[in-house]
């Protein structure tokens, strides 16, 4: 964690510290998350993609029990059930929320 005494730090130092925190956050988001033994993306594009699939499942556009193709971070295509897709989405969401919480805490500590 980056610790800077705000009373001694210049605005430029604080701006650099925030950029460093954001770079660490973005790196963690690029790392991805494990689900059922496979590494999946957690970047903003995948978050939108998986959210859209879950919305389609919840709306009945994709029927319960259907198989859904999802690409892993390693560029392999996995066939997941709708229940697994919802589980993956929950795992991605929890990971992303955790990464942002760490980032916010680091910024609050500046």
C-alpha cells in the first residue's frame, strides 16, 4: 500500500500516488480470476459481456440449462451451463469489487 503524509506531500506527489494506485488496480483487473479451474477475464469488456449473458438468462432469452460458450483468458472456449455462467458472473463481480475496495482504501489513505 502506498502511504504518503498529505501534510508534506505536494499536489503533484498525490497525483502520482493516485496514478500508481490506479495502475495497480488496472493490473489486478487484467490478471483475471479463477473459476472452476480456469482463468477468466475481469477487464471492463468482459464484465459487460458476462453481465449481458446473465441478463439474457434472467430474461429467459437463454433458457435454463442451456450451454453457453465463454472464452477463457487463455483463449479457449468453455461450455458452461446457465447456472455456471451466473456463478462465474458472481465470482467476477466479487473479485472486481474487492479490487476496487483496495484501490479506494489506498486512495483514502493518501
